[in-house]
C-alpha cells in the first residue's frame, strides 16, 4: 500500500468518525432541543471537511473518484458499526452484517483494475 493510500485511509477514517458523531451522537441526547442538536452537529462536522478534502485529493493520485467514494463508504460503515456498539449500544442483526458484507463485496469489485 502506498503512502498516499495509507494517508487517505487514515484521513477518511478520522473524517468518518467526526461525521458519525455529528449525525448520530445526538440520538442519546433527545432532551436537547432540535435546533441545539443541529448546531452542535454542524460544529462537530465542520472539522470533517479539513480531513475529507485532503483525503480525496491525495487518494485520487492512485484511485479513481468512484473507487474513493466506495472506499469512503466502506470505512464509514466500519466506523458506524464501532460507534453503534460502543456508544449507542444497539444490537446488530444478521441482516445489518450481511448488508455490510455486500458493501465490502462492492469495494472489492470496485478496486479491481
């Protein structure tokens, strides 16, 4: 794996972590007014762009744009699964895992040259 690809995967994982917290972190805090949840989520998501843009720029040196998108989605699902288990503590069912497996199959297919 090249340095650009390693750097891309790392930045995509970090950016996905920010977005996952921004999109789903408020679900455990339903006592917050909706506008407050939106504002806090927006502030959490803002640094995500500082990671996502360079990840895509560097990643495009060795991957096509569709490959980058599928890679980002696979990483995002992996980050979400960890967040779901550790923070939300919601059970995963077989169909959730099967869906993730299909995304991984798509990633494998898309990465073929």
